[in-house]
C-alpha cells in the first residue's frame, strides 16, 4: 500500500469551519441561552419532534448504554 493512491477529502478537512460558533458574551448579550436559541429559530418542541422521528435502532439499548458508561468510568 503506497501513498500514491491517497487523495485528501476536501469536505472532511473543511467541515469544522462550516459551523458558526458564538462566545459566551454574545449569548449573554442576546438575553441568555433561551433568548439566544429563540433568536436562532430553535425551540424545544422542534427538537423533540426531530428526536421522535429517529428510528429506534439509532439509540443505544440499556445494555449498550450501561457498557459504555462502565467503560468511561473505568478509563478516566
């Protein structure tokens, strides 16, 4: 396996810079987290609806969640 056939993926390299971030002072200037979310067009009901629309296979089972938490606890 040589390096000659490897091509960089442009989208993966720049994906971090496509996300707009906000400082704490910008969020507080908007009136706090709830006011900031409202100004951004986000609301809890929309988020709940999107979560309910996800297939059940996308979520961890109780056994998987317990195993993951145990792993994290033991590997701090």
